[in-house]
C-alpha cells in the first residue's frame, strides 16, 4: 500500500493545479510517486507509456515532465540522447536544513 505524504495532497495539489495551472503535472507526479514506491527504484518509462498510464496526451506528459524537472520535483537520467529516461521522484520538503 502506498503511504502518500500529506504534503502531496495538502500543498502540492493546490500549488501545481491552482497556482501553476498545471493539473497534468500533478497527475504525472502522483503516478510516478506511486510507481516508484511499488518498484522501490527509479522509473524507466517512455512518454507514450506514461501518457497511457495517466490518461494524458503524449504532449501533455512531455510538458508535465519538463515542468516537474524545472520545479525540482523530478530528476532523470538517460544513457544516451535516444534512450528511455529513468525518472526519480524528489521530495524537496523532506530535506532537513
């Protein structure tokens, strides 16, 4: 069972959907969070597969990924320019100072 951090629903939901006007980014973040929790590792997935799993268009998925990376909520690695990205969900509010 996924133990969802309270911050995700209490703060991040309103921030991404209301303030940033990026509800698709919230859905992508939520899906990747769940998948990373299930796999216990980073998620390697194509834009098309991610779109199918979230019910979004491929372009919305790409835009959401860019936004989440910009917001430092997601990082990714690629073996080369054409490789499928491997995403790691970040939880910056958990970092201690």
